[in-house]
């Protein structure tokens, strides 16, 4: 089964603690909340730009729960239910690529940083 999935990771919470002078727990909670919003935004973006023939691929772009492992926050969204997800994203020798996951990740990254910064500024 071909699948397409992306992890969005944020490392370096120590720098955030120092920059915004907040507790480790508060920074972790803010970052996890921002990650949840970010992967949801990435999912919406991917669903809005994916080519649609039957709607199956669009309906199966899903968000997985955000993972917190020490100072690493990971959000993941995947389009793994459709066997042809990677063929649409990357193309084949017979079909041009029609990226939908990579542009969604690219759009979500600045959103994530602005969300974290705004939330931490609000904490001060």
C-alpha cells in the first residue's frame, strides 16, 4: 500500500523557555496546542487542494494525535487509506505530480510559529 504522511516536529523548547521566560510545562502545553491547530490547518489545506475524482483520497487525509516526547512535539497527518495517495503527490512516469500534502506542510509551518509566539506573548 502506498501512503503519504508528514510529521511536523518542533524541537528546541529550551530556547522558548529562555526567550519568553515561561515554565517548561506552560511552554510545552502552548506548543502542543499550537501543533494541534497546525496539523488541523494542514489537513484542511491538503483537503482543499487535492485533486478529486471520487472524494476518497480527500476524505482519508487524517490527523493523528499530537505526541509529546520530552521536549519534542510531533504532529502528523496522513493520506494512507488510499493506495494511490503517493502517486498523486509525487506522480509517476505516466502521470504528473499533483502535490497536496507538501504544499499543506509548507503553508502550515509559518502558522505554527506565529501561533506559538502569540500564545506565549499572551502568557507574559
